[in-house]
C-alpha cells in the first residue's frame, strides 16, 4: 500500500511535469510579449495599465474573504455547500465592487488627470473583476485535486490570448487600450475553459455553519493579501502622482524584467500550497517536499537572476531599446529582493499550509507599514530610485520569515540558499570580467557572455549539489515510471 508521501509525491510530479512544460511555454509567450510591447508602447502606457491593474487586483483580493485558501487547506473533502458558499460570496461582492468602481471612475481619472486615463478605461478594465469571481470556484476544485495539467492549460489560454491581442492592438497604435482588451479577452477565455473542465455548476446559496471552521484561517490569508496590495499601492497612489505615470511605467517594467527568473519556478509557487496542505499531518513528508521545492527554486532563480543582473544594459540595448535605460538602477535594486522573494513565497505557503496564516498576516501588515514609511521617505529624498532602495532593504524581512519557519518546523533552509547565492555572486563577477575583456559589444559577444556566465554558475552548482541533483533526477524518473 502506498504511503501518503508517495501518493502525493507521485501525483504532484505527474501534474507538475505538465504544469512545468506549459509554464515554460506561457513564460516564453510572456517574455516575448513583454519585449514587443515594451518596443511598441511608451512607459506612460505601462503606467496607465498599472493603475487599472492595481484597482482590479486590489478589489479581487477583497471579495473572496480568504475562502479559496481556506477550502484548499481544509483537511476534509469538500461538499456542495462549500462551493456554493464560495461562488455566492464572490459573485455578490464582485458585483458590489464593480458598481463602486463604475461610479467612482471619474474621481479616479481626475486624480491622475483626465488626459492620461479615462473613466471609460477604468470601467471596462474592471469587468475583469466579474470574470475572476465566476472562475474562482473551478480553480479551487482543480487545485484540491492537484489537477495541475488543467490549471496549466488555463494559464496558457489566458496568457496566449492576452499577449496576442495586446501585441496586435499595440501594433495598430491603440496604446494602453491594447492592454485593456487583452485582459478582458484572456479572462473570458480562461473562465470558459476552466469552468468547462470541472463540469460542476454552483448555485447562489449560502450557509453560515460550514464556514465557521475555515473563516478565521481565511480571514488571515485575506488580510495578508489585502495588506500586500496596499503595500504595492505606494506605486499607483503616491509615486505615479508625484513622479508621473512614466516613472510608474519604469518601475513596473523593471520589476517584470527582474521577475523573469521567477517565471522558471512559477509552477512551484502555484503548486506548493495545495500540495503541502495535503501532507500537513505528515511531518516527514512535509519536510522532504519543502526542502526539495526550495532547493530547486533557489538553484533556478539565482541562476537566471545572475544572467539578468550581469547583462542588464546589453539586454535593454539589444532587446528593449534604449528608452528603458533609466530603469537600470531599479533592476539592480529589485534583484536583491528577488533573490529571496521566490523562496520566501514557498516558505509562506508552507506556513499557511500548516495553518499558520496568522503569522503571514502580521508579516504582511508589517511590510505594509514599512513600505509606506520607508518608501515615501526614500522617494521624496532620492526620486524614482528611492523605491528601489525600499524594495532592496525589504530583503531583511525574509530573514525573519526563514527564522520563524525554522522555529515552527525545525527545518533549516540556510544551506539551500547560501550555495546558490555564492554561485550567483561568482558568476556575476566572472560576467563583469569577461565583458571588460571583450572589445566590442555585439549580439555575438552578448550571447557568448551569457553562455559563459551560465556555464560558470552551473559548474559551481554542480560542485556543491552534484549528489543531491543526481538523487532528485533518479527519484523523479522513478516516480514517473511507476
């Protein structure tokens, strides 16, 4: 008879295999789309899109009351009333939020200046709220079943439709409106596919009694998400108003560029909470899965991040055009945070899977106050790069997260982080040396430098983790064959 660890691991690897390859394709589409849109559109267009996306993202975090996370973490099997409750609450609150935005749109547009963003743009963009609410219950069912193959296909449909629509309309000089129609079409297609796969139609019904056991847990998750978005509100509310939408465009663009390495492990971030929730009662299985996920996460993220950091000026010059050169200092600052951000998400998911959502809530609350105090102070003093300083210094908070995780679980992740950071540092120093040694800055020398830097990083990682990597490969192969 299979152990719970083996059963969950096999199902996770089977689903994650499809999820991983689908994510590779979606991230290729995302990166290609980001490059083309950055060449076709202006920083101010990215800023307008960022404002509308923040409004939708913030309100989307409000209307679930943490129920999706609570249902994922629930030990017992889901019943019909669980899904009906989720669908009813999200639908009602989403409609109320949309009506609020509809009537508040002129005021929001006036805040930024009617010549930069129109009320109609905000009203249409916010329709994405309704599509997200209708889709949420199907995502919960798929993640509970660890159906990552279907989830990956949904992501692929949404990303593909968004990028294709946005690029075509940007080429036709639609400006920021290209983003709007790309978002709406992608949400519609994702909704239709996701709902069709679960073959369950919820009804508008509500029962309070079944919610009691998951409501408190869900509220902490919800609160953490809300304060996380309020933290990010520093950009569209304060920075965009003080420095302009172009500055907001530079910040958003730089963060996306630094997040490219995170794309490689997005499948781990998306699958970790659901998977770890299923083995929360088995301490041995929980520890083994956490360590494997964090190790793979750090190796991939740090490896790709060192390529971005060491070649950022060439990447901008050859790929994005020189209009994005003012964002280079932001890229350096954000990269410090990204080095810990990806694994920090995994650790937070692990704590939530154990029911420790209260800690992650209070940490989000602390981050919120830190960003608004430090961010406003640094931006007032240093301008746009002041936000970069704020993000870089926030890295210290991840150290407290790791320390608390060790206190709760006695799982030490230090050695899984120090090795990749050291390897990335060596690779970056090598890249700077090789770039100074090359006489010309061409596509050929750029590609050669990327290849050699990657080879140095891979060599150091192999020297540090050769036995672990061989064992992981053998274990995955065995799981897929059984």
